[in-house]
C-alpha cells in the first residue's frame, strides 16, 4: 500500500468526507460515491470551505488545500470505484444495508481490493458474510471528526486475512493515525469500555446522590476528564449515545453492565437530544449558561471512584477476554475519547485490590451483577499484581 493506491469512499456524510480528507492528505487518489442524489456537491463545498479556513489561518498552505480537494474525485455510479485498491464504506449503521452494499462491492472490485467498513457497532463478520471473498473484509473504525481524531480501530472479522489486517494497520500509521487492533465484539474497544462513563453517571443521578452539574464537575476536577459525562452526552447527541448503549446491551445478551438508562430514554423521547436540538441535560440555547458550583471534596471523590471503578473493571474484562492488548486498550481510551490516562495504567496507581474493593462494596449494597469484579481484576487484586 503506497501513495499510488486509489481509495474509494462510499458515503459523503460527515465521516465519509473526513476519511476522504485523510486519504487525500496522505497523497492518495480518492474516489467519492454517495447513493443519495445531490449529496456529494454540498459535501465537497463544505470540505472546500473548511480547508479554505485552515489556509486563511495559516495552518496549511493554499496550495495544499487545493491539492487535497483536487485529489477527491466524485463518481456518479458505484462502478466508478471498480479500480480502487481500498474501498471504505461510511454509510448508515444498518446491517442489512451494509451487507447489500458489500455484496455489490465484492462483485465489482478486483480480487485483491480490500473492503473496509467504518462501522462503530456492527459485526465485521456479519458484514463480511455477504461477500464471496470474506477474507478481504476488515473494520476501519475512525472517530469523529475523522480528520482530527487520531484513533482508528482496526477490526478483523472471523475470516479476515491476517496479512490484510497488518497492512491496514501499517497504512493507518502512514496516514498519521494511531491504529489499535481489536477483536470483532460489540462496541470494539472504545464503545464498549466507555459505557460506564455514561451509565454509572446516569445511575448516580437517578439515585439522587448528586446533580448533573455536580457529577460533571467531579469527574473533571477530581478525575481529570476533559468533559463530564452529561456534557459529552449532549455533545454526542442523547439519541446517538442511547442507541449505542442499547445496541451493546442487546448484543451482549442483556449484560447488566451495559443496561440503558430510563433517564436518557426520556431525554430522547422528549426531543432533548443535546446541542443539536438546543436542549439536553443542559440548556444550549445560550439563555442559561451552565454555572458549576463549589462541591464537597468527599462527594467528588465518591462519584469519581465509583465511575472509575466501573471503567477500570470494563478495561480489565476486555483484556481478560483478549479483546485487545493492554497497550492497545489504554491507547484506545486516551486517543479515542481523550481519557487523561490509560485505564489499566490508572489501575496500577492505587492497585487492583483498591478497585476490586470499591466494586465489592457496590455489589454488597445493591446485590446486582452489574458490579461483579472481572476475574482478571480479582486475580490481580489477590496476587497484588500490576498491569505494567
């Protein structure tokens, strides 16, 4: 894989255009297709405007902006992607639609062409089942905005060729990204491990332990997170966040750790989706600025310890089930969602026994499987072991 590689992008939405920009920036010829009539032209105009602003600020040269935008060629038919060496789809998160698309790509693409999906939650193995050459299908999950966020989860399906997976990992490095390899399980790394950041925070609010603003403030001031969970849910969109949680919960056969929150469901049902609707957990109309108040340090520590214990348990369980290496697990959380530290490295600071103890207290209090300690974290606690 080199600069002579032609990259085809299917889908001219936010993610598709971001990936197209990354590929063009790396020097590749890019072909862009979207089945929606008239979708490409405004997307190209928006990208041109974005690059123009970067050039005006002196972050890139005008020549570079022109070269990158000029390297993306819109095509009107799917057959216009037939000579691409790598095809990346970034269409709607619907398994039936993706399988139909991949069966078409499998027929039109040359045998050596790699077929990649940018899915954030669907099974790569299931998508690849629509193809005669399932071994050439792989997941390349970029994070939004794709042109800025460094992480890419490289996800092999059950039948993916190991050489193709390694080539994609190498290519992502060449594109200036930070790739991690993870098993084809629901949520991959980030969308699985990060679920308690939202779920446990919602639970703390449901119980009346602290207000939304207090929980956000605690996790920022005490935990060092850049954004609080409720701020982040409003940014992502409560509909999107709730859908991902529900998807992961169902995919893991209703695992209690991922159980969706009725509080968030009501937000979605009321249309309070966050920033995009003007109101979510906070008012984003600009009329009522968020005012964080001083809170008791003991409450901030209680909140942070509870949420962090659940996050650490999730990371330990992902390592226990060999979802990814310890290094890739920690890298994914720092590069994909800007956590202040890798969760496994964070575990070592106070020791596995401390975090297992926090979880045991929660399980004793609530009697729920939600708080059961991962076998690996329990073993580490018993042996006084360290992840690093």
